[in-house]
């Protein structure tokens, strides 16, 4: 199981999202910044996580179903997208950063990095 290094610092928490309130970018190909892990926690329903080897890949190299009461970890710079498996799914995402990483730039306050700015 992938783990967030224990010295990483919790830097951001999102609100709970559902199919209507979640940012649309979460359902498309995106990644997290260098030195930042994402932890997706499912409160109700289920989420399917698709991991991709790079920005151009169309076939996932990882598929993971995250059910209510569980969480999934996305490592730094891992390209991924999610799919909600039930209409009543709701979830949140927490971000953890390397304490030595300099977090700056246009994407710092954003939930996802689509590299489309």
C-alpha cells in the first residue's frame, strides 16, 4: 500500500464534494505537483481512481476502487482521473507536501493541475 511519508505536512483540505459540486477537472487527466501527495477519502458511495504513466497515456496503469470509509493515495506528479461509481458518492481530498518543497506558482491554490493554463 502506498503511504504518505510521515514527515510530510498537511497543506490543504477540500470541502466534501459530490457529483454536482466536484470540480470537473477531477474527472479528466490531471496530476499533483512535485512533492505533493493527494489523499482521497470517500465518505459515501465509491470512487474509481485511474492512474496513468504519463501526461499522454490513454490507458491506465492502475485502477483502484475506493469505497466508503476508505481512502486512496495519489503520489506526486502521478497523472490520474476519477469516476464516481454511485449517484450518492461524496468525498474529500487532503494534500500533504514535502516540508522542504517550495510550493509556489499559478497552481498552488488549485485542487488539480491540468497544465492547460
